[in-house]
C-alpha cells in the first residue's frame, strides 16, 4: 500500500475548513464545510461520501484549478473521520499518476470551448467508493480525462490506498455493444454492493457528437460490476440510451430493492422534468424501459440514493433520495435555468420512501438557497450524513462556495413521526 500524498497548504487551511456554519434550513441542523477554495484550487465539486465497515466516514471531492470547468486541472481530495463525523483528518490528495499521461484526443475538438491552455491539462474525474461488507475493503473507481478508467482499493479502513490499476479495456467493451464512446464517467457519489456481494456502479457514456455539449452529450447510461471483490470488472447491457423523450441520460445513482432488483435513478435533460428510473434483476442485464417519477423533479443535476432500513431487520423499508428540488424556485421571475438543465440548482431536499421508491411521502429541505450535487451515507447508530455543494451566485449562474456536511436522523426528517425503529 502506498501512502496518500498530503495536499498543499494542508495545515494552513485545516482550521478554516473545519469551521462550523449554520444552514438556512433549520437552526438545529449544523453544517460543516469540509472542502472549499484554497491554494491552487478555485473550487471543490462532485461530493462523495461513504461509511466503512468499521464505521469510519470518508468524504471526497474533485478540487479544480483554472476555470472551474469539467476539463480543467483537478485533484481528488479526501478526508477521514473515525469519531462519527465529529472531527475529520486534514485533506489529502488521493492519487497522482506519473507524468506525462496521454491526452484524450477529444480535447483538441473542444479547443474552441476550453482554450489552448486546457488542451494538455490533467483532469481526474468521477471518483466513487464502495465499502465491501464481506472483506472490509474500500473499492475505488475513477477516470482520467474522461477516457481512461482506474481501480484502486484500501484494506486498512481508508488510511492508505493501493497503486491504481487501469481497467479501461473493460469499458472499451461497450464499443462492441454499439456505443462508440469518446468520453465516459462514473455516476458520481458512491457505488453499491448487492446482497450476493456484487459491486455495481452506473456509467455514463457519449460519442461527444452533440454540438456545444461540452464533450458530454449525447448521454447514454451503462453499468460496470465486479463479482470477485474488485479483482476483475465487467460491463453489463446498455441501461438507457439518448432518445427524443429521454434526452441525454447521464449521471445515475443506484439502490438495491427489497426484492433483489437494482434500481437506477437517472439524470436527464428533456422536456419531462422528472427523474427517470429503470430496474434490473441483477444490476447488469435485462433493464426495463425508463419510467419517469412525477414526485422527483429533475433540474438537470446529480442526485443520491441510500437505503437506510429493510424488513425484517427493521419494521419498515426505507430509502432516501436527495437532489435540488428547485422547480418552484425556477419558475419564479428572475431565476435562470441551469445550462443544459430545466431548473435552477437550489432547494436541496431529502425525500423518504417506504415502498421501494414507488412514492415519496416524506421530504424536508436541507438548504433552500443555491445548492447542487449531494451524496448520502449513514452510520450504524442511524445518523444520516449529506455532503453537498453549497452554492453562491456568480451573475445568473450557480457557483460552489463549499462542500458542506450536515447530519440528521429520521426523527428530524419525518417531523417526529418516524424514529427509525
């Protein structure tokens, strides 16, 4: 195992990043800024959050330089808590590959949008982690330049991580399935482990043929999985393809249902402003046609899913969903829809389902102000954590001020009607 590299100016920024701020949603719900602009990093985005088998909390993100964009230079930063989220270690850079590294040829086609200075930038994207309840390991997938996929793992509860191993040849198999991708990425946030031990992570893939699509469009969704605890990986069937109704399906979150099926909840950019869902019996094959969920608004943003209980271990099945449910705000005068999306990134909300994502009768706002990507995790005592992009306005556009961690329980979420038992 190789130790992770300390990030620049760690000691200087640790005190600032550990400072506690109160959220707007509820004075009883404290928020802690875990990542923010400092040193070479102009913004921190794309939050991820997992709880290990030993109860440690790992929080991670993309720390971006330059112009804050997806194709700008980036590092993965992560922090670890071993006391239930009360304190976190100083941030560390998770991985840096030896230089020089090959450049995605797509960068040259995007030069007009990205600028010559970004053609040879090194970009790390879409870090996801999956705790393995069987081995205690933490599995990690990430991309470089949206065209090379790597796997690494931790066998010491997230203290150190292994040397990355490239598995791009696995994702290349989608070309034999008719998806001639030029860019791809993980679904963001965290992956899942099924009851049978299978590790599952959604992917988005694109041939980048859509003009002015930033290299990310048209969108399509696939899946990657492992049946041997990360030793080898495979791809499944195509999950969802671009079409006239399901427009640009991309960032996707996943959960296993009580009957064993796997549900993917998908971001898209069409005229139906609702989250799309599909199911599979195994997380790899035989995906259903997409269904739009009228209860979950789609503003053009990533989201998160998390199972918090299942019968018969608990009295109820419970699944959480979080995203910026901003439809009412986006309809108000003076609010501008997010580019490529359908609404403003605001009003981060957590929803609760008791019937395996069929309905969402309970919801509560975490942050009514500008807010975007989020990830959910839960510790063994029932404390739920949400790491999210707390925003600010840059003209009419969303800008991430910090990645903020909040914690709550089902009693708070349900207004006292459900204590989680």
